C-alpha cells in the first residue's frame, strides 16, 4: 500500500514509489520494516512488551475493521456505477458482513480497558495526520490516484472469476487480446472505450 500511494503521489514521498532493477518496491519495503521496528520498540519501551504488543495489535485490527467497513459500504455504489450490481453479492452480503464486523468491534472494545482504549485515539491521530497531508496534495493528483495498475505479463485482464469483468464491447474484450505490457492506465468506470 505504501508503494502504491507513493507511486500515485498520495501521502508518501515519490521515492517510496519506485521499483528496483528486479521490479520490487525495495525502498517501500525497507521503509516499512524500519518504521514497524521503530514503532514496536517505542511501544514496548513505553508500555512494556506485553501491553505494547496489545496496543499495536488492537490498533491495527481496529484499522483493519474500519477499512473493511468502508470497502463494504463502497462496493454497492461502485458496482452500480460499473453497471454490474447484484443485489446479493454487492448489497446484501456486504451489509451482513458490515453488521458482523461492527458487532465484533463493539464486543472487542466495550468495555474499554487499558491499553486497548488507546487504539481509537491512535487511529484518530493517524486520520488527522493523513487528512492534513491530503490537503497538500493537488486535487488532480487525488483524482488520478488508483488509475495506474501493475498487471502481470500475459495475464488476462478480466476478473470474471470474482464477478467483475470488463464492460461489454471494450476493444480488448472484442479482440481477446491478452495484457502484454507490465503497466497500463485503466480508466475504471469512466470511459469503456
């Protein structure tokens, strides 16, 4: 994620969005390793090894839950925008999953206990920092974020196995052509031609 956000010019510096000579995001991986080690050591020294571990696991799991909730809420409108909405797969199933995730969050975090009660504060502070950083990013850069996808050579461009396929009549679908280039600009749900 750090690599993709840096590559698109969002949040992280562009240096983390570069690939090495073997096409690996080495700079992003090194940065993540150093930042993760520093954060683990800092919380371990601050709260002790057990409570430091608990706060890191609680914060990351709460952020993961929130990310899944946001993805579930966005799936239906996105599928409708693409013209592929299905009442069960894109509305009912994500809704039920959201109820399950929300109930798991309530059971996990109520009643709050130390150090788990610090997780919402850490997530809020991270969101504030990210929000302040996003205010510095030009709107055009934000609008184009996520349009660049790295695709495996020779892989078909259809995700039909997951219920997603290219819009009917696109040149690539008509010709049956496979993706040969490593990087391709994909205009999702904007212009099928």
